[in-house]
C-alpha cells in the first residue's frame, strides 16, 4: 500500500478507528502526492523537502512536530487523546491535493480547500463522524494561516480560529522553515 510510507506516523494515532480512516484517505490521495517536492519552485521549503518525495518528507516533519508538541504536558494537556489524534490526521492530509486533484505544474493556492472538500466527498469511505469531519475540515482548510490570500487567486482561505486549527498551522509553518535541517534515513526521520 502506498500509505505504508506513513506507518510510523500512523502508529502515533491511538484510536484504531481514526488510524484506519486516516489510512483510507492516504490511499485515496493521487499518486503524485508520494512523488513531488513540497515546493514546486523550491522557494518556500527547506532542502529536505525538495526533490522526489519531498512532500512526503515535509508531511512527516509536520506530523512529528505535532506529535512532539502535543505529547508534552505544557500544551498536550489542553487536548484529549482523540483531539491529538485528529490534529495528527489533519497534518497527514493537509497537503494531500497540493498540486490539484490531478497533478498540475505548480502548487494550487486553494489546495487547503480542495483537500477539505475531498475529505467531505469521501467521508462515507471512512469511519469519521460528522463532528470529526467538521473538525478535520477546519484544520485542513485553514492550515495556511496568515498566508490566506494570493495575488493570482480570488480565493480567500480561512484563518485558524481555534486551538486545533492553530496547532496544525503552527506545525505546517514550522516544517516549512528553510533553516530546518532534518535528517532522513530510508524516508524516516533520523532519531
């Protein structure tokens, strides 16, 4: 299964129903998701997320940041176990349609909304409740944070408005900082 590349990240999810549903959604993503760099131009992401499979590595770093941040008591105590799982799932899926439903040359500015809508369109294939879908949609669609407008698009993306959305945005933003130098061994983050 193509989602096997995320076995370690999926193992962070404690709720079996959530983990199974996350895997279903990862399998539904276009094949290009597993092959393309995180940045179509190379301008907005660190070197580990460029080249073949760079988007996967970016997602792995975002998930790992989320796992580490909400795993500690300082911030983690503000989330239930299921909420933590849903944050990690949103991070796994947030860039799932970064180049569109079918691969386009450049990043789609509206990719957060595309992915959120894709999740809603495929909700019957998962075991997420309506409330869980709503929470995931909010986290995914707002993950760009303050970078919610673009001169080439009329779309205005939602801005994070609650602790879940802010957490996903923060982890994605940190994973995209060019000063990061995360080492990978066989597509897993080096410990």
